[in-house]
């Protein structure tokens, strides 16, 4: 066991930080971060930013060389992710590309799909959105109603998706659609958002701009070549994709950075000298650190090639526990943070409002660990 | 960063587990006791060098031994002898068992004092090392699952052996020890409860089949798992921040572990015959040590952001 970073990893983190200092505009914290990483402005910014990261080998370092990566291990990818998240995620939605869409395409994509998409993602210029949830199917994805009717050499897709972050600006959509009568007869399609019959509308909500969109599919024609994997194999693909998604976002790192910022605000306003406040802050730090180590355990398992457990689900549960405590702390001690008091803290709070819902609810994570991790029986 | 044990560490843990397996059972006469100190196990751990691991190999390996020992139903004093003594007295083999005593509360009952041969006394700036004589300690009955004892006459500190400026070092490693013992006890308590809820039927189903039980069991499992890594990180790095974080995390979650795990074991769990208390009431004993939750949390804050 080794809990220290190697000199190379320390150097790599410094290298990433130096790139961020160089590439982020001076008004990044004041202009872009408050709008959040899903806003139209941040998405457009990400196209140039990620292209520059790609040129420097800092977008997909952990990917194989044949797909534009450097063949680095998962630790480099996580160090990169920690620093990006802490900086307000200037990669915008492209964090999703590198975390799970790319690896999923590598595993399940046809040669043509890999050639078409992976190099595009690795160039940093393409935006994807995730067409999973529907008005009647969120965590219970098997209840989805969007249907892809097989017409031989193509499919006709009808239905709608909701909560589709980045859909307004996305170039491609990773869509789940029903292809049979059985509950789990679902397939994955890779569709250009410019396909005739796809329409996007947005609606306001508690979380930041760019996340609350609805995508309608009306008689959308998708060639068979747009299907990822065999027909009806979506669950295998999604399970694989979500195992990356659950630890892909370094919530502990961003949370501690935001907590550091909140403490700066409290110190500036002479409100830090309160032992009750301090004890709560200490407890929150320890929870973020716990989430950090549980996440590192999963990364380590990947590096060692031993990951097929529910440990990734456990990371989500631990991170959420810390995030929720911190959000409550913010309202308690920085009460104006949601009323113009501090744009960075408001962004942190609002982005995390659905933290226990996105990517499968916290209850689903608990169910999965109980059944598969602890071997607890289901009621029959 | 590498969270897998090396082959040597795995071999060490396996060897400790083997000794523990052979000497972990409570004797029939102690089945209804709140705890059982196994003197034979203590002697074997000493004779086989397991309490010298901190000195001979390293603090991370010592913490691995502490965690394994804390999973056993019987008590042996491992943490102070292997983790703390190795750091405070690296060139000396102080005879154990060793108790850790707060200098501010000398007349209180202290964990492991009734079995101790020596005590480290936290005097703030300095540490006193005193021999403990059996005729100067009275046994204090307690449901806390460690042997507790109280000095009949407080030790003479003016003439006691002192380790100058070692107070902070003692408290740091005490917190590492608290976290490591809590990690082992928590893992054992979760395993014990998990076995129970899978076997016990209520309303026609195993207790483990109810979702409300499942979710809280997973949370307890998460705490125990996180604590394992936090305590090992603290032992490996020796950083005060890591020690404070680990103790803070352990002590804030004692309530959850004790309340939930006893709840799921129902009335069985409140009997001494059922083993759960052997670990949950160790956790209770650890909850207030080395300053307790509030002090560990405040120290986390001071180390991260400084004073005021």
C-alpha cells in the first residue's frame, strides 16, 4: 500500500495546473463559472479549451494511442479530473466524453464507430448529450417508452427524453430506445442532434442553465450502423458506462475546494471564529476525505485490472453524504450564497441539488451494494 | 498511490489472522462477560513479534495488525504497544500492555489500565511514562468492552520519566490508533450484524430483505470501509491532518454504527451472550478518546485553514 503520490504524479498535477493557469481567461471565475459548465457559453468555451487540451495531450491521456491518447494509467486521468473539477470544469460537457462515452465506445463500438467518434472526442471539439431519462423513466430506466422500430436497414425512433443536460448545444446524443416487447429489450443508438425529427426545448429549474432540456424524437430515421452493440444489449452497455460515470466526477475534490472558498468568505467577514461552525466544517472535511479514498480504491482496482464490484456505487453514496452536509452548511453559515452573495458558492450549491438523483438515485446505489456487495436478499 | 497490500503485507495479515483464529474464542466461563482479555493471545503476539511490527517494519503494517486484532471477540492490547510505543520510544521495547492516560483526568477510569504494565500519560507538552503496579489499580466494571481500571493513588508525576515535547506526537498516534481500532471493530460489528439479519426471519422474510435495513447496513459498511482506508493512510503518512481526519470520521460515526447495528439485531443484541456488544461497545469506548469528536474536528480545521 502506498498513500503518497509518486514524483511523476505530483509533477503531472503541477503540469495540469500550469495549463489551467495558462488557458483559462482572467474572467473565468467571474464570468464563466457562475454560468456553470452546462451553459451555452461554457459549452462553446469548452470547444476551444478542450481542443487546446487535446493538443497538449491533456484531454484523454488514459486512452490508447490509436484513439488519440497517451496510454497513461487511470491515475493520470483522475488527477486531471480532480484539477478540472476544482477549476469549475472548463471541459464543460466534454468531461462526460472522456470519462465514459469514449471508454464505452472502445468496448462496444464497431470499428467504424470507433474510428468516427473516438478521434473526434479526442480532438476536443465534439459535444455529446445523454438520452437516458424520460418523463416516466428516470432511475427505473427499463420503464422507458422511446421506441426504435426495426425496418430492416434502418430504425424509426419516436419518443422523448428529459433532463438531458447540454442537449441544446450537443452534436451527438447517446440514446436509449426500446427495440422489443420485453422490459429489457432496449438498444443504444448514436445519433447526430442535427438528424431531422429531433427537437430540443428547455425549461427553468433550481439547477443551473443547460441541464433542464427535453428532447423530442419524431419519426427519426437511424441507420442500423447507428446502433451500438447488438440489438437489445443496452443493459450490458449501460452497466459498463455507469461504472465509469459513478466515480468519474471528483466531487470530493470540488467539494473541498468549495469549502476552502466558503471558509475564505467567512474569514473575510469575521465569522469564522465560531467553534460550532468550525467543528461542522471539520466533520465535512473528514467526509470528503472518506469519499476521496473510496474513489481512489476504485481507481486502484482499475489500474490493477480487478474492478467489477459495487465499490463505485459506494463512492457515490459517500460523496453524496459529504455534499449534502456541505450544502446545508452553506445555507446555515453563508445564507446569502443563493441570493447574490457569492457566485461560486451559488454555483456549487445549485449544481449539486440533483447530486443524489443523477446517474441513478442514491437509493439505487444503496440497493445495488446491498444485493451485490453484501449479498442481502430481495423480498420475494 | 496504490491501495493494494503488498505480498509482504498480505502475509503479515494472514499470519496475524491465523493466531487470532486459534485464540479468539471466548472461554465458556466468559460467555456472558462484557469483554474478555486473553492473556495468552497477548503473550503470543509479543513472542511472535507482532507488537514489534511498528518498530521493525513500519507504522502502516502496525496499523494492519491493530485492525485485525480489533476484529477479534477477545481483547488484546495492540495499538499502544505496536503503534504508539514504536513512535515514542523507537529504540526501546517497553513492556506492555500499555494504557494511554489523560493527565487532566488521572483519577478517572482508563481503558486497559487494569491489565497494563506501563502507561503513557498525556501531560500536554510532555509525555510521562510510568510503570503500572497491579496493587495500585482497581478494576472498574463497565459495559465498555475493554478492561477498565483506575489508579488507587495517582502516579507521582514530578519524578516520573518524561518524554519532553512528545505530547503532540502521542496525541497524533493515539488518534491513528483510535481510528484503526475503530475500523477493525466496525468491520467485525457489520459482519456480525449482516450474518444475523440474513438468518433471522420476521414477517416471513429475512430481516436483511427489508429495504430500510439494507440501506442502513450499506451505510454502516461504507463507514467501516472508509475508516479502514483513512486509518491506514494516517498510519502510512504520519501526517497530523490525516490522523485528525481519521479520528474525526471514526468518532462522528460511532453513534450510527452502534444504534443501527443494535437496532437490526433487536433484543438479541442487548444480551451479552450475543457477540455484537464486544465490538460496538469498543466503539463507544473509543468515541471520546484522544480529545473526542469535537477536538479532532477542530484540529482538522486548524490544520487546513489555520486559526480564526
